[in-house]
C-alpha cells in the first residue's frame, strides 16, 4: 500500500501568535474544530487532513441505539448551500465506544463527542456512559437536529434545555457543550438557558430548516420531505446568532454555520465566538481546515493581536 | 489501497474502502472535447491520481473558486493518459451534461482550474475471468474502457499495478437512447473490445433494450465462464442482475447515488444492502462501493 501523501503546511505560524483557547474546562490548541456530521468518524479524513493539527474533532452524532437513518435522497444542493436529512444514521453508543473511540481518542487532538437522546433520561444515560471512558475532552449535546423527532425539543424549550444541561453536567465528569438550533424565536434565550444549566460552552448554529421541491413531479427532493440547510448560504444567519448569543451570556461560544475560509473564521471570532467548527466545507473542500489553519496566524496578526482573547467579541458597533 | 485485502481495518463496522490513498488537487483542464450529443471528454494532468486510480474507482470534481455549484460531483475514471516515458500522467473523464456543474464544465476551456479528489471507492474486481461481459446504459459506459483495456492486457492500473490475468474475451453491451448519444466507439473497438450496441429507437445496433443483447451474449457464449460488470440506470442494473441470476453468472454493479463528499463523511449516498444476517442496512456507496455484488443490493 502506498503511503498516503502527507499534508504539508506551507506557512510557518509566527511565534508571536498564540492560538490556544479555553472553552470553560476545555483547553484547545487552536480554535479550529470540525463539526459533527461533516467529518464522519475522522478515520475517513486521515489521508486528506493532518488530524493532529485540528483544535478538535466532533465526530458524527451518536444515539443510544443504532439508527439506520432516513430514506434517500438524503442531500440536495441548493444555492450556495445544501439540504440534508441524514437522520442520525449511526451504530449506537456501545459500538461507538468499542470501535470508533479508541481511534478518535488517540489522534492528539481534542475529541468532542456529539450525542443525541430521544428523552432527557437517554441523554443523561449517554453522558454517564461516556464519563466512564478516557480520552474525551467534551460532550456536545445535539439538542438541535432537525431531522429526527424528540431531541430538538430540548433546543427549543428553555426550561427543558436548562434542565437537561444541568442533569448532564451533574452526572458526567466531562465538560458539556450545548449545540443550539437557529430555528427558534430567540437564540439568546436558549443560550442563556444552556448557560444557566452549567454548559461549559455553547455551539451554534445547527442547520436551518428547509426543503426543496421538484414541481414537475410535485415531489419533495429529500426522502424525509424537509431537512436542514447548511453551507455558505446560512453564514449570515449563524453570524447573527453568534453575535446575539455572545452578548446574552458569558459562556464561551463555538460558532458554526457556513464557515469555509479564514476570513469567515475571523468574522465569527470578532462577532463573539471563542472557537469555530467547519462543517459543510469539508464536503466540497476536504482540506479546508488545513488551509484555514495556515492562514489564521497572519489574519490575527493583521489586527495587531497576539492571542485570540484580543479578537473574540471585539465587534465595534458604535 | 482500494482492494479489500488492502484495508487495515477489519471490524465489520469499518468502511471497506476508506479513501486511504485519496488526495485533493487543483488541476487545469488541458482538453475538453465534445464526443456526442451533450457528451464530453475532459482531460487534466494529475500524475499522482493517474498513477493510483484503478478501473471502477471514481474521483470528485468541482469547479474551482466558485460556490455555484457548491459541491463536487462523482465521475468514473474513463482512462489514464501516458506521458512519452509511458508513465500515467493525465486523467480523462467522460461526462454527460445533466445539470449546472456539467454544463459549466462543458463550457470550460484549456487552462481553467478544477478541484479534484481521489482515487475513491473500490473499483471492479480483479479476479480472473475467461469472458468479461461489461454492460453499460447511456453514460454508464464510462468505467468500461479502462476495465476492458485492463482485462485485455493492454494497460495496467494502480500502484503497485493490479495483477490481472487477461480474459479470453471482453464484450461491451452498450445501450443508448439513440445514435447521437453514442460515444467512445473507436476507443472500445481500438483496444479489442467486442462491442454490442443497442438503441431504444433502432438508430444504431439492436433495436431494443441492452438487456436483450446481454441475454443473447450469454446464450451464445458459455455462461459458466462469464462475469458481468454493469453500470447504468438503476432499473437497467436491476434487470441485468436478474438475468445474471437466471444464468448463474456473477455480476457486479457500479452504483451512482446522490453524493455530497465522495469520501464517506456525509452519509448521503446510501444504498439499501442485505446484511449477512438477512437484515438490511444502508451502506455508503462512496466507501463501500461504488461497485457491489448485485446480490447484496436490496433493489
């Protein structure tokens, strides 16, 4: 078997820029993460990306039991974006722990495990199960998937959200991140609820609900009829949500939504995100995370900053 | 590497064909030639990809520096092009204009940049066979020039090269809607492939379905020494799978399911397959296929 071609960075980061960030109890070497559902279980990407350079990896969301996922078609391209309705196709937490975790936990990067429960108790049970394992930097509660029934309620009801985050926090030694949906009236209220529950960090946004139709056949294009919109098309929505959430709470924010370039990352940092997750771009530019990491120190330097704290939330709105 | 024996992961949950040797390249178009109605052949230099890709594998192709279209699309290897020293140097992809990306690709000129990543997927079987019958529907012909050349001993693919015991005969049963959509005939005939054409409207070859041609080829030859490799519309592949079963001939089908990434991370391109326990599960075409034993597909 030939050796996979290694990714070679062409830019040496200036020593003067410190990329380390803290998300509550979670320390990251840099703010560039990859989002759940857009990076498989990382094994798929190892010939294209130097995984150890990433600030962290969020593998595909796992559920308590195996889920076969939704019927095809599961994705459809839309202007500057795509709709998906995968339906949390995964093998369940036990096989994740036995099969994927050993690989993921030994990549020399922060591992953030994304979980989705159907009920409050199922979320808590999964958080407890993961607490018994080593090598997990944080648990991301996917309370925002638009393509399954159940879990999303925790992302749209403030009291359910707070109660869930609090219970997971109390029953797990691993830091907790709440991943929020944009499909609410007030993202700020949801961020405050997650914060009140004790979240170490809040990640947002998950996909925006949407659909696509073939009018000639009078048929939806997605097997599940409706799905979630992602990609550059939703970046302005995500920026707005991050800005509002960051102003509403002191809890660190992880920005997600259409981030594809270093410029996009900088916009999210200025808006108030402490870290970011690259999502859909992994599908159409698998090396995007490496390109962003190459370019980031220079962009930070351009603002005269030497660390992320000097950038995060510095939006000037006067 | 792509063949199953090369996979280092043995767990039944692991994908059989991770993109272990894949890389991403920005390349430039060197030729873009019209072959038939709405059908083009694009060529780009990419020695690394040309050296490693094998027949039946695919690559993802995206127009560079644009978000419109946003995603790449999967394309089969048509053939590799050798340099003057005889080393694989460039890639040919033959494509049908069906949407925005292919329409814009058709308008691309020499020097235009495109992004590609590959090689991806498993490729067709390299197991020896006396008579390889390739069955194509429309643009589904694209994987078969390279496969035919390989099984006729005319060309080797992969690093190290796939070892193929030459077949005594390679037939391509090629169905098109009409003559104006027929492409690659000189290429197929030029390397010694026995070409059997069918057209829906009778404008070329057998007037009727390609499946009728497949039946005839299997009847006139000894089915016991044949294997089928098939690529085309799903209904056609299902019908060919039925014929293969009736004649007890092994049959591989190359699926094209809507795909966003090509590398196994999006879980879009799933196909319903039978499991050893008799239950079914969705499998990712990009990392479990695109070539499947037709008996594994829950049509």
